[in-house]
C-alpha cells in the first residue's frame, strides 16, 4: 500500500476542516470503525462523527515517528506520535485498502505520561 497516501489521509483527520466535515469523515471511516480514545472511552463511527462535528476550534498538531506495517494484503497498521507540548500522545490506526479508497477501521490514542 502507498504509505504516503495513508499518512496524508491520517494527517487530514487531524485538521479542523476534515474533523468537522461529516461527509468527508463518513468517506474516510469504515462502516465498522471503532476508536479507543485517549481517555479510554470506546467510540463507534456514528459517535465519533457526531462528536467531531461539535468540536471547537483547534490547531492541527505536529506529528513524528511515523511507522507502517502490513498486517495483510488489505490492512495496514500505522503508528505515529503527536508531539505538541502538553498534548503528547501515541496513535495507532488500521487502514483497510480493500475498496476503491483506503478507509480507517480502527484508531487508538494513548497519552504520553512522563515519569
């Protein structure tokens, strides 16, 4: 799978323009999408689309440490870090490339706690 494309799609999901665009979210998120948020809460596709539509203004975070692993011919595991001060977290997504365009099936965010 084209890792450049998957990274671009993932990064688009961090932007306010896409996060508040219901139709774009429905295109990017697989029908069976689930998320485990930074709080530990489990979200369905419908819940996350509704929540993001109501999200206030925010800046697009800075990311690094991108990694890609092919889980199968049609599934790619993508990991990265959000490294903005005070909001550091690690993120994992699984992208399904079965159809005409990649769609995210799973996402999890975990806060980085410095000890």
